[in-house]
């Protein structure tokens, strides 16, 4: 991502640029050429996401193009449809040849109009043929009966007409007749038509004209048709009356469309006026605030101004004059600003060269004796920040300055990696993390479940961003490898969209099964088992791959709803358990007080016997609140230790040792008894340790809930207690044997 921005800095004045779009320093994405030839702002997008956004906008255009083609080929093309498509094309934000798309819509309109005219002509010809056939049928019989008289009469009429033309016709009338010969023929044809057919042809022509949008032409033609109707044959036919109503209705509908059209034109002109006023106001603000750096925005304003359509009559000249005046003022100052900009770029060049010399000096000062790494890093980072804050340099020097900056950066980090073990360790750690991410991205190409892999690819990108930066050359190398893998996977994903959808549907069915299982146990009263099963369902839910996005939230709510219902009941249950444990706590406190009293009993041995019953009672009380468990156990152990310690003291060997010292024994016998005594104490110590271990296991038994079905862990604890008690019994027997041996020695010496 950094590479993209740096490469563009060397080759373009924009953060990103290709043949269609460019990205400004303000993260504004512009289309190089819009519908009116202007640079159109598409959206705002971070530089590291620009390529994804471009792909999205191209897909938007492709979808629009497909929609237009389907609309023009899949239904009757009407003016309303064409107008709707044009508006949608003009309103859509995307990347593509919108001009060609609009031309396609216009061509479809022209083709439809031509087709309508051809259909109308064909209909008129068909009507004419029907009329001819009708006339021929009407006169067929009469021609057979009166053929002779018709011939005679026709001859007389011709003779009479010829005489009239030769003798009586005036020169002016003859000229007019010659000029209108074609019109007379048409009138003769119309006169031959019956009234219904005559008026029906007028209605058909009117309906044909009503579909057109040449408003002036159609209005004039309607006037001609009205005159033609008025001059037509007289008739009282109901059919003609209905045709007259149809004719008037057609004219009225056309007039409504025409009025609506001109109203829209008027409204559009008013909107254009407001648009120009708004542009003019913005331009005046730029000039009054002396924002001479707004060259790009002024260029956009100029293009918008020129592309704005016509205004209401008499409203444009004054605005154009003011706009040209502002443009002239701005251009004058723009020249001055460009001179200042050039000078500033030269100053920036000097500043950058100065900073570069310092960066190169710092990089060159590193060697095996360098120790003040923090101070050196701070100094180099500060120089880097200074370099970045300095503005643009002349374009002809930009590449050289950039290459020198990269060389200084590379040298500094190479030297630091070589001589600073801590930095070397950090770089290696970052390198291994990013290399691992590259391998994971490459492995996605072999992933069988593409739906899961598609989700993983986004997570890999987020993890990449969290890893620290490496030296630029290494960073570029790994980033190119990572990007190559992710791009390859995205291409694979695009080519296997159907398979991904199939997998997502499979995951959907699997999750539906889990929902059914969760609903089946949500009402159980065995909360421990229910909790275990719910957790296993949740683990399986997470491992199942993604489902179609439209269904994801819905099924998650169902699954979570079943879990929530179970855990709400579980919480209510444990509220009751909590109260019960509070009561148990009070009972155990009472038992502890009794055990403390036994710690002061006059007969320690008898106290132990009494304590055993209290200990059993303590164990059977049940659970106490979890926060009090350790505290109660500690107090229990302490009071029990006092009781058993007093018993052991009462049975201790102090008296035995005293009696042994008074006994009349030879050294050998005494040494034998001493050795047996040492072994006795050792076994006794082991017995005490085992007894404590038994107490611990006895306490653990109290934390197991009684169950009719048995409990393997409880059984295991009881087995351990039984084994320990057997071992204690064996050792006590050993102690008795040792005691007997010592007594035998003493008795033998008596």
C-alpha cells in the first residue's frame, strides 16, 4: 500500500492515477472524463482502498449496462422507459463509457420511432386495399347489367368535358388546374371513399402523430387534420361520431404531453438558472477570499458552467458577463501563484536536500561501537518527519530526490539491523509474522471450502496491518508476495462464485441443524449437561463456514435466542442454589465453632473421637458460595490440625524417651532401641502425612453433587481415600511391630 503511493508520487501529481480516474491528496476520486467532458468527482476513498473501490465502480457500470440492454430488448420501448433509463444513467456513480450507453438509449428511441411510422404506413396501405376491394364488390353486379349504357354515358361525359375544356375554361383556371393536378387526383380518391373510412384514416394518422415528440410539427399537422375533418363528407353515422370523439381524445392527450414537456423545460431552465447562480456564488467566494490555489475547483466550475443547459429567456447574459469577469481576475492571479509555486518548489528542494544530507550523515555514523540506539532512532525519525512535511519539489528533480531518500532509509536500517541486536530481533520477528501471513494467503489457493477461505482473506489483511513495518525493501518484497497471493485468490473466488454460493448454502443447512439441537435442549433441567452441550454447539457453529450474508443475521438470532433462553433459566436456577449455599455457609460456621471448642478439650484423644462425627457432618452440609470456599477450607484445616496435633502430642514419644533413659540397658541394647525408635518416628511421620492427605480428599468429596447415575470423579476420590487408609493401617501395624520389638528388648534386659 505504501508502495502504491510512493510509485505514484514519482510518476504523477496524484496519489493514484490510471487512464480513467485519479486520486487527489484529499482522498477524492475523480473521473477524468464524464458525460459532459468534465472531471467528475466520484467519491472519497483512502489510498490503500482505491483499487477495490475502482473495481466496485466498474462493476456498478457493468450492472447498469446489462440492465439497459435487457430493458431495451425485453419489453415495448416507450418514451417513458427511455426517459427513465436516461435519468438512471445520468444519476449512477460508476466507471465506464456512459456516453456510449446514452447513445444506445437514443438510438433505441429513434429506431422505435421509425418502426412506429412504418407500422402506421402499413396500416394505411391495408385500409386503402380494403376500401378498393369493397368498392369493387359493390359495383360488380351493376357493371354487368348496365355495361352498354355506362359506355354510352361515359362517352358523352368525356365528349362534354373535352368541349368544356377547349371552349369555356379560362387561362387562369387552366393553370391552377395544372398546378393542382395531383391534389385533384387525391381529392377524387377521397371522394370515392365512404365517410367511415375517410374519418378512420384521419384518426389513425392522428394517433400516429401523437406518439412523436416534434411538438411544433405535430401541432401543425393536427390543425391540418382538423381542417380536413371539417371539409370531409357529411354524415350522421354513429361510427363517425365515435371516431370524432376518439380524434379529440387523441389531440387532448397530445396537448397534455406537450404542456407537460414545456413545463418540464421551464422547470429545467429554472434549475439551470439556480445552478449557475450557485456556481457564481462559489466562484465569487473563491475570488473574494483570494484562494488562488483553487485551480482545480475553478476548472470544475468552468466545466459545469459550460455544460449547464439553457436558462429562462433574458437571464443568461448578465450571469455570463459576471462569470467571465471573475474568470479573468482569477487567471491573472493564477499566473502569479504559479510563479510563487515554482519558487516554493525550489525552496522545498533546498530544504529536502539539507535534510537528506543529515539523514545520510546519521546512517553513515552507525558502526559496531554505536550504543545510543534510542537517541539515534529518535533523531532519524525526526529527520524523516521533516522530510515528509516539506512540500513538492520541481518535477524534473523529484525522481532523483526520491531515490536519494530511499537510499538513505535503506542504508540506515541496514546498518541498524547489522549492529543493533534488539532491532534485529524485532525485524526478524516482524519478518517471520509477515512471511507466515504470506504462506497462509498462498495456502488459501488450496483451500477446499472456498466460502471459509473467502472470509479468511479479509482477516489476513487486517492481521497484516497490525504487524509492525519492516525496512522498505523487505516490506515491499513481502507485500508484493502477499498481494500476489491474495489477488490470485480473489480471482479464483470470482471465477467460482457458484461454488462459493453452494458451500454457503451447505453451511446454512448445517447451522439450521444446530439451531434445532439447541432448541431441543433449551428446556432441560440438567443445567450442567445442558451447559456442556450448548458450549459444544457453539464451538461447532464457529467451525462451520459462512452462510449467505442475507441469511446470516437471521439464523444467528435464532441460535442465540435458544441459548439465551437456556442460560436465562440456568441463571434463575443458580440464584436459588446461591441462597442454599449461603445457608450451608452458616451451618459450616457453626460446626467450625464446635471444632474450635474441641481444640481446648481436656482429653485430646477423646476430642479426636468427637471431632470425627463433626467432620462427617461438615462434609455432608454441601456447597458454600464459591468466594467463601477456600476460606472455609482453610479454617476447617486449622481447627482440625489443632485437635489432631494435641492428640499426637498426647501420644508422642517424649515419655517413652524418658523411660528409656531410666531403663537398665547395655549400650548395644540401647542402640538397637534407638534405631527402632528412629524408624518408628519416620513411619509415624508418614502416617500423619497420609492422614492429612485423607482429610484433603474427604474435603474434595464435599464438592461433588450427589447423583443417582454415579460420578466417575467421585468414585476415583473414594478409591484414593480407601487406598490411603489401607496404607495408613499398614504403617500403623508397622509402628505396633516396632513398639513390640522395643518392648521385647526392654523385657529381655530386665
